[in-house]
C-alpha cells in the first residue's frame, strides 16, 4: 500500500446498492486515477445488497496506488448525506464528486481534473449532459424535461447560465468547500451545492460529458418524487436561505411590484397581473438592496402620473424598465465603495 503523501485529489463516491457496477467502477478508477496523490472515498450509504462486501474486497486488491477509504452509514440516509460525509473526511486540494452507477464516464472525470488542475483561475467545474457532442443514451423524456426546467429556474433565480444543475459529476477546489456549508441529505444536494457556490461568488464552469441513462430495473434511484422535491429546494435555497437584509428586500420589492401589477388588466385579469408582478418582485429583491430597489419604485410611481387608461400601463412599464437600468447602474457605481452593501 502507498505511504502517506500529499493528496491532490479526493474522489467522493456515494454507494447505495450498486453491486453490479462496482467492479467496473474500480477498474476505471485504476485506469484513470491510479496515483499516490489521489484518495478514493467510497461512502456506503446503508447498502442492503452485496455492495458492502464487494467494496471491502476491492480494497484488499493491492493492484492500485491511490489511497482507498471506506466509510459506512448504517442506515440509508440519502445521496446528500453520503456526499457530505465523504467531503468532511477528504484531504485533497480538489474534490471530485462521482456517482457509482456508471451513468457518467470516469474518462470525462479525468479530463475535468486535468483542466482544473492546470488552470488556477478555475475553482469549480460542473459536468453537463446537455452540452457535449459525446455519446449519450437517454430515452426518459420526463426526467430530461424536469432536469432542464430546474436548470432554467435556477438560472433565473441566481442570474446564471447553467445547462445542467443536476449532473452528478462535479469538481471543486478546496477553497470552495471551505466556504460552503451543505445541509441537504437527499438528491436536493445538487441545488444546495450550486446555490451556495454562486452565493459565495465562485464562477461555475461547465464541461460536456457522456451520459448513459439507467432504467429503474437497472438500479436507478431518483424518481419523479425527487423531481417535485427539487422545486421545493429551488424555492428554499433562493428565498429562505438568505441574510435578513435580503429577505427584507425581497418582501419590500414584492409588495411594490404587486402595486405595479395592479395597473394591468381588469377583474380576475388584474389579480393575475398582481400575482405575476409580485413574483417578479421577489426575484428583483434578490438582486437589489432596499435603497437601489427604491429607485425602481420611485420611477414606477413617477410613471403612474403619465397617460390615461392603457396609456398609464404603458408609462408604468417604461418607467419600470428605466428604474431597473438606473438601479443596476447605481449598484455597479457603488460596488467598489464602502456603500456597496446598501445597493
């Protein structure tokens, strides 16, 4: 077995009932990551099949150079809990998150590691199943649709442009790990991780990867229930896991945007506009503090004095757009000053 050495890379792999894939997974780890500066951490998440025994036998195999660590959760606690446990016990300068089910190719994982290791400016790379010209196998339309929809909502909420938030293949520099505090135990860990990375002002790069979708019969764990729960995690991570000042700004902006919506439509249509603009306001409140947000409101209020009937609605909309432009300008102008937290 290799002697104690500096660890460049920690590969964290959650395992739950993956007996049919573990040997091939191990062979690929030896093929692409066989270095004494790498540690492989398999977190057995309460497996009830032969996975536990197979992992132990793999560790007894001496034909590898990397450090091999096995962690065991006695009760199945979810992918998020397994990843958090593995990350907590990792030592590498980089942490690679890799699923055990071979839906994602370790060759791509190695390419991502080489890329981030050779470019010190990159601190975070997410794999994407939708960007690549590589081989893909996916005939589950609903799962594909939910994944893309969640990525779209995430992008709107966090002002990002990611194609695949839910891809299980990610690599992070230790500086990113040290800044975040993951709390989710199930598949919502992907949203929890991405949102905290963005909040801490790290840029997320994407790398197109191969994808070989498994059926439920082949051991697929995620279900439509997890897809529905992901919407909850999106709402929670964006509108509740904030500083008090941000939550106050969301409330303030939502209220006055509801006022903007009251200038559109009649009857039930008017109520619909109020709800839509209230939601738009909640998103605006994330990006603008109360002071800069107040300039948007003042522009809207000023615009309400112009025009009559439908003309008033158009005037309010024009002044609203101008208000956003003004607020963004002020936010940028004061970003390098001591007043930046006010805008």
